[in-house]
C-alpha cells in the first residue's frame, strides 16, 4: 500500500497536492535541498507538519534562513535567498579544485543556495524561483513558480512555464508557455487563464503574452528548463 510520496525539484500547487491525496490515496510531502546541501527543509503529513503551497519547515538539526542581498535576514514573508548555516552534516565541503567558486557559495557562515523564497512566522518555507529566473517588470520582481502553479490549476493545463521577455515600457513582461490537454480547443483558453492569474494572484504578475506548445524542455529529472525557453 502506498503510504506517502516525496516531491522535490519544483514546488507543487494546492490543486496537485489535493490530486495526490484523492487519486493516490497518499499525501505528497514536499522537500527541499540541492546537490551541495541535501534535504534540509521538508513537510511530513504523518507528523502533521505541512501547509499547502510551502515546502515545509527546516528539518531538525539544520538551520535554514532567508536573507536579503545585503546580508540582512528577511522578515517573515519577505522574499530573499534561502541559505543554510554551515557547517552542516549534509553540506558539501567544496567544489573540486575550485576554491574561488567555493568561496562564492558562502557568505558569513551561510551557504547560499541561489534559490529565492520566503519563510512565514510559523517557520514554513515557500519557494519562489531560482535567482536567475526572476522576472523584472515595471519595478516588480516576479517569481515564475506561483504563476505556473496557478496556470496548472486549470483543468485543461498539463504544464506551464513562465519567463520574462523584453518590453520597451516595462523592461520585461511575463510570457507563459502552456501545454494543454489533448483535444482542448484553444478558443477562449488564453483569456480564461489570464483572468485566473489576475484574480487568484495579482494583475501585476498576469502574463501579457502566451504561447501554446506541445511540450516544454525539461532536464532528466523533469525540471523545466526556463533557460532554454529564453534562448528560443
């Protein structure tokens, strides 16, 4: 019997978490880490630790925090870089024969993950995006993940990815690449998806361009390669 599922790599929306419970009969526990520093944040439905839309809390024995670019710790719910206190038993010692690159990975005794996110007053971490995936539009710094989760909450959407594309007025605008379920007619879908993001998140993050594609470029582990979309 399937009792639990673990998910890492990209954050899951509330709709997908609900699907897992209803279809698989098991909770999907989100977790977070990276090659240089393994599992340090996790949810655990079996212990009652979880909040939809978040990755969970710091795993016991690990200290995780969110910092501004100036090195000051963020207040609850402020977006900054997720960092892990060094040393840590699941943290790497350094890159092979790359001391300068290793030094860049640390600041003030903290390992810099390069991932943006926030932590709320209860200690639950929410992933926003990779630092280089941030979209800067009309003065706003926009993470694509929340928009993508909102789009995939529509029953006709299989996958979605968002990137920033140049715009003479706003600097960048949000462009969404959407994979629809087989047989879905395109008529009216774009307007519905735009309205969904506007209503559920905010008008300033609403995609101002949208392309319907048959597939999205992904890594071997299934992560969406937004860089490949930017290079198109």
